């Protein structure tokens, strides 16, 4: 295998790591993180989801739908680590910008933790085998309360059921 092919595969793997690590924190709020061992899944919303979102939250709901579509699109994360990291940061920033006030703080928390996860990946030069797994697990644990709250409110206000990214 040539060095160029190995670099291309490493870039794709790194990009996948961005989706699997950075977006686990950021867009996991839109997609759900992989469950932690022993974790209890969040309870289903107790109130019925609206047939149509409240006009006050429509921009947020539309952004959640767009970001989920981007994450699930064929080729998502294929642009290499810098491109995928920039996309992840932009997706989270877009969600922060339109989040309803009741979960704006949670989105800022997720944004901060996503930035930390992406910085951890950048510190490896994009080599997913060098990622500090303990740090990423800690960031996931710190994000979980915010992610759970975001999932619950978005389900209630937008009627959107979250899916795992990719």
C-alpha cells in the first residue's frame, strides 16, 4: 500500500473519529451518543410531541433536521479531520444560535465539550489511534446531562426522535 493511500485512509478514519467523538458530544444531542456501560437510557417524553412545532421553535427544529440530515448523508466525515472538525463545530454553532432559551445553556455546554473533543483529536495530528480515550470518555460523561435534556426538550417541542449520527 502506498503512503498516499495510507494517509487517505488515516484521514477518513480521523474524519470518522470526528463524527464518532466530536459529534458524539455535539450532534449526539441530535443523534444520541453510544450508550455508556451501565447507562440508563433517557425516559421517553411524557407529553405527546406536537404535530407541528411551535412557530417560536421552528428555526431550531429545522436546524436539528438539517444537521441530522448532514450527519447521515453519504460521505459525511469523508473530507479529512480539519474539514470534518470545522463542519462539526459549525453544526453545533448553528444549533446554539437557534436553541430555545430553555436549553440554550445545555447547548453551550455541549459546544464547549465538543470543542475540547475536537482539540483532543487535533492534538493527535488526526491519528485516531492516538486519541486519549479517557479524556473523551470524561467529556461524554460531562455532556450526558446536557444531551439528555436537549433530547427531551427537542422531542417535546419539535416532535423529532433522535438517531445516532452516521
